[in-house]
C-alpha cells in the first residue's frame, strides 16, 4: 500500500496563534477598561459642545457620581473589549492543513475537504479558493494576510497549489442580465445576487453563490460585477 509522506506530517495551522489570541484579548480588554474608566469625564466634556448628539444619554451619565459609576463603566468597557476581541478572532480565517484534509474555520463555521476531492488551491486577490477535481468551487474565503504561510503549508503537505492563481481564469465571462448562455434559474439567482452585492449583504451573496454552484456554475466577483463559468465535466 502506497502511503504519502504527508500522511505522517503534523498538521499545520495558519491563523491567529494562541499567543496572538491572548495578546488580542489582553489588549482589547485593557483598552476597553481605560475607555470605560474615562467615560464619565468624556461625557462631561462632550456636554460642553453644543453640536454633539445624544445629549440625553450624556446628561444621564453625568447625573450620577461616585466610585461605583467608574467601576460600572470600567466593567462595561471590559466586556466590550472582550466581545470585540472575540469577534475579530471569529471573523479571521483559520486554516488547518493535514495530510488528509484542509479545514477552514471562520464565523463559527467549520468546513473540511478531503484530499482526494481537491483539484487545486490558490489565492484570488484576498480570497483563498479551493476547487474540486471538476473545477467546481468548494470554498472561497477572505484571507488577506500571511499568504506565504498558507501557500507553504499546502505545498508542504502535497496539495495542488496553483501559484499563478485560478487555472480557469480565462473561462470566466462577465454576467449581464438574462445572459442567453445561462439557464433561467441561474440568471435569476445571479440577479438576486447582484442586489445582495449592492446592498453589501455578504451572507446572502455567499448563500446565493452556493445555489449557483449546485446548478453547475462558478461565480466570482469584482466589486459588484459578477463573472461566471461552467464547471468542467472531468479531467
């Protein structure tokens, strides 16, 4: 039985390390506490500026006095800092590459792809893209830092990394309303997706991309412009 050397390698994780996560939580917490501590003073100063909005809430803050007010606002600042750090970590793509799978973690969602189902992996601008053996798109996630690390991890474990970008780039065509080469259902999905892109509804646009993929087509974006290609039927 032929077993790849990469099967024996330790998985490689690319993303925020434990040390960076701790620093992020500590830094955001400290900043939150400091901001909360000075909120009463900031509110008092802001009331001297007639053009500052939210005069009502500011007057409410300054209406209270005592050490307990500073304690409460500091605790609220701490909680806000912890929440912000958690959101930053959740919104940052974490990639784990092993000899058998590529695992993507982002926004509380985990995607796992087996080696035998992966045809190519590449960076498209600030997005990490994983394609299947027939050119179908498995994943497209924003990854705008440490590109050399992710490329190194994938090549080290023997995955088909495409350094030149999308191997199907020349097949993409710009979508326009009611493109005759596309089925009506795909045109309808892309029309709805165009609206979602204009409204900056990323979640809706991502879900509609999946629906287009189920019908045998791949779609990519340049701002609010959409480009499409058909999946291949085999290699």
